[in-house]
C-alpha cells in the first residue's frame, strides 16, 4: 500500500470550484417556485412576451442548410472563410478593403478574446492589459489564463450613471508602449455606459500616441445606436493605429448564443505581417479547438449572402434594438434617479442599489439581478416592467 505522501495527486485532490456568480444566480432563479418571479440576471435578449425566439432569418437559413448542405467534412482552421468576408463590411465599414486586416471565425466572442490574448502573450508576455472596472466578469480570468497581467482602472461612477473618463484617460496615458487597452466597442457590459464619439477620438489619440495595442471587444453590434454607429470606435481605432485587435460576436445580434459564432480581427502594418500573425493564430487555435464549429456561422453566411435575407435580418436587429431602447426609456421616465438608464445603450445597466437591497428584492419580490445591481433591461417582459419599476423605486426610497 502506498502511503498518502507517496500517492500521486489524483482527481480526488481537486478543490471545490466557486461557480460563476451569474450561473449561481440563474440556478437560484430556476429553483424559485414563485410564479411571478422576474429574471433580469441572464444576458439574453427577450421579446415582450419574455421569450428569446430564434430569428426568422436564422430559421430560414438553417432550413436551407438542411436542404442543401452536402458534407460536414472539415473546413480547416479558418472555419468558414466566406462568413468572415461577409462580416467585413458590417464590422469594418470604410476599412473593409484594407488587406492589412484579416478576420477569422472563432467559437463566439469568448473564443476570439482568448485567441487574441494568446497571440499577445506569445509576442509580448510582459504586456499589461488595462481595462476599466467594472467589466464583463470573464475578461480578467481570460487575461490571467494566458499569463498576462491585468491592470484595472475605474471606468464608471455608479451613483451618477457616468463614465469616469478622466480616470480612463489618466490610466491610458500612464501605460507603456506595447501594453494593451481592452475597450468595449459598444453596449458596455455591465454598465451600459458607452463612450461618445468625442471620447472615442480622445481614447484613439492617446492609444496611438502611447504606442498601446487597442483590443476592442464588440459583442453587441446593432443593439445600441445602429450597426454602423456601434462600430464607430472600431473604425476610429483602425483610422489611427497600425496594430489593432478586435473580438467580435454574432451570438447576440443573430440570437444564436448557444451556436457559438464569432470572429477575431487582426490589423498590422502590412499585409505580409498580418499573414504571419494569422499563421500564428491558427497554430494557437489548433491546440485549443482545432477548428471552430460550423453550424451557426454557416447560417450567418447564408443570411448575409442573400440580399433579401440580409435586409430581413437588418430589420430583426432593429426590432431587438428598438425594444431595448423602449424599455430603457420607460424605466428612465419613471423616476429621476433612473433617468441615466435612458442615456445608456445595450441590454445592461447597473442600478444604484447596495448588495443588501439587491438581496431583499430577491427574497421579498422574487426579482433576480446580479449582486452588483446589474440587470438586463430586456430580461423584463412587457407585463413585468411596471412591477419591476415599482419594486426598484421602493428599494431606492427605503
Ligand atoms: C462584453 C462581452 N464580450 C464577449 C462576450 C462573449 O460572447 P459569446 O457568447 O459570443 O462568447 C460577452 C457575452 O456575454 C460579453 O458580454
């Protein structure tokens, strides 16, 4: 018999894992038997009836795929190349023809983030990644997972619903050449507080003057002001910088969350350098997922290739955006303390509530939002909006 000291460490030695707080919240909400519970924790778009339907264009594209797809043989590391080509003008606008920019399919925006940071860590393991707090809770662990140092600066003044722009500028001005500036492209998660065009111009100036690498995470294009408007920051950064990385997601604006559809975009100073960078990225991806999943990207490809389906999809994106903005305006009009919600973009906002107030809403009113007060404005069905507003105003008054 081996003694405990001699025994190799095995699976039984694994420590328990603290599960993601948002996943815990979903489980708590699911377990709540109260029929009138409100789930504004989960980050998916919902219609007025509280459902997350499959887009009509996606259904049509999937049907076409079933009818016409002849093989599921391997596509290669780049996945569906036509998918990335069709996304180019939507994301890059006036930069679409720039051959120094390459895009390749990834498993969702998350896969693009991981791959982009892996590339940076391979080039410059000493680079620091600056990001504003609060940010999407998965950003810091992804940065750490590739061995890069994350550096947080304050981004948001919660009580006022305002960006701490001076702090953001100071942090970027203090960064060293080669450091990475991770910036949300639009529809900031978790705050909804987006940079305006003038602020973007200032950020672009400091990033390019300091020789920082801009890394833009754009997961909600079309959910804020419009597809082109939401890409303003990406395009402004491309105007000014030779090296830019963008992680893009189609999971939200095509409502294909579980199908994992995204892309990574790399711009360098020359088409040759970009080709070399892409070759490195393929090698890294080969060790992780080898090739991205096809189904969702194939459906997006069909939609964007067909002018009729594309214009139907544009209308579906507008419908999703319009509901987000209509619910925002309704909440904002209810109380001056909530007015800031009407000036923000995307699905998320952060209520100026303490953790105790959030927990009390959960226990007393069956309203489920993150402990931070982050809530999904379109998590609310039409029938739930007034009750939600009344409960929040009551909590603010208490
Ligand atoms: C800011 C941000 N970036 C990236 C992602 C990742 O999206 P995906 O589901 O496509 O991996 C999300 C998803 O919630 C997000 O909020």
